[in-house]
């Protein structure tokens, strides 16, 4: 009588098949990468102007204004329907509330007409904002 002390010639050792587990983990990783949003405005393709200045740390509370290549304005995540100063001024006032000491970050596509930037700066000046920074990309070496 054999009580398990020796090997039977027809019995294999049990194995754990990891192929299906690897497939499931791979699918989860792909799902997470595809659904993760890495950009604030992932639909906007901006080409930022380049500068040599070092990057500075961003403050938590700020007003963000984005202007795309066609001159459309975005205050925070809100796209403005018109491009006039009054609509931009109203959107900035809603975003900032009563605080005029907040820093403003102006993110402008390098291909944007200069008039769109001047219009945004005019609206900010009329509202009394003084802390303005313009986002740039690091200069590429050629």
C-alpha cells in the first residue's frame, strides 16, 4: 500500500497556469492607460512659445486662461462662445470671484494672433489683476 511517500509513474506535479492571469493584468493596464487623462485640455493641441527661463512652481489657487491657435478663449475649463472683451471679462470675474490678488496663468498657442493676447491682457487689467505669467515650453536645442 502506497501512502503518498513515493511518486507514481503516471502522476504529474500540479501546476498553476499564469497565462490567463497575465492576460487579465495586461488588459487592466491597457484600460488604465487609455482612460487616464494626463492633460488639462486634452482636446486642445497647443504649441507653446519657447523661452530659456527656468520653470517656476505653480501656486494652487490661480486663474487659468488658455487661447488656442484660432483665438478661442478658455477660462479654466469653460470655453467662451464669443471672443470679445466683455465676455472674457465676465468669465474671468466668475472664475476669480472677488479675489483680484490671484495669479493669472496665460497659456497661449504660439500661432495665436497677438491681438487675442492683448485682448486677454486688457480684460485682466480692467478687472485689476496684477500678477500675470505666460506659460512657455522649454527651448529645444537644434
